[in-house]
């Protein structure tokens, strides 16, 4: 047997020492990061195909620490949404995350479900195995209140469905508002709707709840159609995802495949990444360009109920009654209540999504 040269032993043992040292530093950093540096997130969802993509993005992103999932009716009924959420956390082996049922219907109107867009089971007709995770007994809005008080100024709310649960939490306990770190929601549009000419689906499905959430007074980022409609998930990104395998990866490939095919049947080259965009912004805010403005939700318009009305120039004319008419006497400033995402680096967002789902 050839004996190793003494210099070789020296070199390798020193190299091994250096490697060990680097590994120790790496482990120290990695083990230190999740608890302190990652954002604590409550994910409120109506799953939903793009909700599924968004949830898996959140669970696969070390920047986020998903503390709870609360379910709201929207794309599907409350029951079906809960079942979908439970099956997904089970697939991801994350029974440690509480999954709670929330509202059963919007605040003041009948529920509109969207199996038309999301498949008869809400998950693009992709059947997941029964869940090994159990539902949390707490009511979703109560769980939100509890977790916010338990971690004051640390929780980011990421709602990607109608805003019913968030509004119920605020109505029940307004003291959570200054304790929430920020709200990053998927919903709204300042350039026309996707359910009709004016309204985006999440806001349209509970406009009164949305108005409560927008006026609450917390830091709020609106990730609306200006982002989702540009971040189109096309066959190119699907092909990338198909290169890796695993239960979660394969599930997302199937759901995203359903979405891409559906979009193609409507003549679109890809499927809008609505809900994943909100999660992506929570991971990396530099993906979008924002404009601060005051946003109100139209709750009465004949053609515009559910529209998010953004004041882009920051002012409202002041009209004063003089005799039989009003006269404009100046412009009152309006205080912004939202950062509205007006543009996105779509390819970077889609690459982030693909790489995270692939576990890279
Ligand atoms: C929103 O509506 C739902 O159908 C999607 O899940 C998304 O949250 C897009 O308008
Ligand atoms: Ca949704």
C-alpha cells in the first residue's frame, strides 16, 4: 500500500480542519437564522390553485416562518378550503403549523365560489392523499388575534383571499392593528378588474371587509393585478419545474399545469401568479415598484362595487358652497394608507418561485 507523503497528510488534515471550521460557522449561521431573522407570517387563504402555489412558496422560503394558516371562503367553500389546506400542510410534512377554519361567508353578501377557474376541488382537480394533520380548534380570526398579541410587532399578515377573516379580527380586537408588523395582501387593482371592468376577485368577494382592512391604519402593501397579470407562469417555467421530483414539486407541477392549460384555452401565454406574488413580495420587496397612495374600496357603485380606488396624486379638491353652487377653493392632501405595487420584475419573481419549489 502506498503511504501518503507526510506533506500530503499535513495538507489534508489542515484542509479538513478548515472545512470543519467552515462547516461549524455555516451551521451556526443556519441554525441562528430561522428563529430570529425570518419573518413570522400568518397566511390567510381560500385554496385555490394559485393559493396552493403561494403556500408552497411560503413553506419553502427560509425568509418566512409560517406561524398559522387561516382559511377563508372564496375560491371554494369554507369546508373545501379547510380540507385543501390540511392536505397541503400534510403533503409538506408541516403538521406543526396550526390550520384553522375561519368565516363561513362574506360579511354582507352571498359567497361566490370559483370552481370554474380552480377545478371542482379547488386544486386543479389534483387529488391529494387524506391529511395526517388535524384542524386547530380555534376560530381563524381569534387565532390571528392570539398570535399577534403573543408576538407584538413581529407578525406579517399575508392574506391571499377575500379579507373577511382579517376584518373580523380587527373588528373584534382593534388593539391588534398597531401590533401587526405589516399586511401584504393579494387583491385589488388600480387599472381595472378581473371579475368585471372594475373589481379584482378577492376584493369583489367581500368589499366591506376589504374597506375595513384598508382603513385600519397598519402598514399595508397591495399586491394586485398590476403584479399578477405581469407575472405570467408559462410553459417555460413549468418545464424548469419538471426537472425535479418529489411529492411537493410534483404536486405543484400538476396544479401549475392545470393553470397553464386553462390560461391557454383563453388565449393567454401563461397563468397569472396572483397569490404567489404576495408571498414573493414578503420574501423580497425589491421585486416590485410601489407607489404610496390612499386607497378606498367602493362598496356601493352600480358598476364598481369592489373596486380599489387609489388616489394617485394625493389630493382631493375642496369644494365650498357659495350661494347656489360649489366653488373649488383649494386641494386637501390625503394621507396614503397603502403601498400599491405598480410594477414587477416578473422574470425574477418567477425564477424565485421555481427555484424555491425545486428546493434550490
Ligand atoms: C385572486 O382571486 C382568486 O381566484 C385567486 O386565488 C387570487 O387570490 C385573484 O384575483
Ligand atoms: Ca386566493
